């Protein structure tokens, strides 16, 4: 009897022992913000989060698939739908505040990245096999990004458009217009809607009963473009805008040249307000800073489902228990 009971009880313990929890997939949601040529605080651009405005925070939602290679390393594939926004009216730096532009950008990001474990606790409560565990990790990778900036038609731009094109200010005020086709800085060729980014960051998660993971991540994206906000170099001539914007030329000129209060340049008021000169917003003058690319960040919470697979050892040694072999269902051989 012992020769039958011992393999039976050994099997009960070996099956869970060789169960693998290498794969999980899930969804995530949180906040997004950006650092670029719009906004800022009381000075010209400063790097990282010190120049960001919480009122400009928008959202980021997505999904991911992750596979663990070993105890320290994992890789993941992610897809995120991210909105960023910026408003010059939030800054106290006068050149930007007087420029008075506002944009938003709905972006689609696909990324592949590696994860490295910094800290791991397999049993937070010290109560056994089904207690939650915790992992803290850092990650980095490469992302492809589709970008589509839109500009906001404010009251000053709407006033100009209504005077030039007819209608009331309310007919144009509050509209969001796709600005990339207008070549708002007089480019010969407009910038590409597709670019790359390097996502880096830190995250942590808790595992509950080897079935679910609940986590959070902070990620900073370094991009290869300065046009997430459609601003980089200098103001174009009106002739350039008319040529590139076509039937939308009046709306485009309203957005580019008339988004600010014209009274700023009457009776030297611009000097009182700290704006460098009365022709600061004319053709050839600075519109942005092309020395730095635009970047963005996300902070997201996520939940994922763990997929339990079998180790190679388990597959090679215990497939006979499921009555399945390489050739299909296993048939017993009866001998008398």
C-alpha cells in the first residue's frame, strides 16, 4: 500500500510547486502631464516636473501584457491612449503668458520594455502560501508614438476671425483645430505625426492569492520631437500660413498671430508687462525653444490577471496524469 500512497501524496505537493506564474495581463488608468514650450511657471523652461502645472493634468488609459523571465527580470508590451494639454494663461512668465496659446494632444503609444526587480517580498503577512507578495521594480524601453496636436481658438483669435470672415465671435470661440497641416511655423514640410519615445520609470505591485495583481507606476517619456505642442522655432510670415492652410487660412492666422491681446502693444504697455519688444510676436521672432524636445509623464494604477502555466519540468514529468500526449489522448493498454 505504501508504494501507491507515497507517489500519490508526493504528486499533490509537486503539482503546485511546479506551477508557474510568469504571465499577467491587465488594464491601467491614471494622469498625464507634459513639459514643453507652452506653460511653465515664472521663468523660461526648466527641466522635469518643476515646470509642470497640475491644472493641465489630463488622463492616460491603457492595457499591457507582461511575462517574467526570472526572479529579477521581466518584459512587457503596453498600449496607452494619452491626452496632454498646456495653457500659457497659467504661467507668470510674461513672454509666454502674452503669447496666450493653448493646445491639447490625444496620443497613442505602443511600447516594449524591460523590468528589473529592486525589492521583492514573497509573503508580506508571513502567513503562508496564499498571502500577498510585493515587488518594486524599475523599467525602461522604446515606444512608438502617434501625435495629433490641436490648438484652441480663444476670444482674441475668434474676434479676429469674425472680423475677417464674418459671423460672431461665438461662432469660432472654443473650437479645437488640428494645427499640424497648417505648418504654423512656416515649415517647408510639416513634422511627422509619428515619433519615438524612451519610457523609463518605477513601479510596484501586490499579488493577491496568485490570481490578481494591483499596482502603480510612474513613467517619464523622453521624446524625439519638439512638436507635441506644435511649437518649436519662430513665427512665420502670413504669406506662408496662407499658402499652407488654404481654406483655413483665416482661422490659422487668427490662432498663430492673434491669440494674444493686441492692447499689450499700445502705449508701451508691453514694456510694463515685461514683454521684450512690440514686435515680439511678428514674423521671424521666437515662438518657442527648439533647444529642448517635448517630454511627458504618466502616473497610473493598474490591475492584472495572472495566468498560471506549467514549468518544463512539470510538462515532461506529469503530462501522463492528464492522459494527453504528443499524439493526442492517451489510451490505456489493458493486459490480462
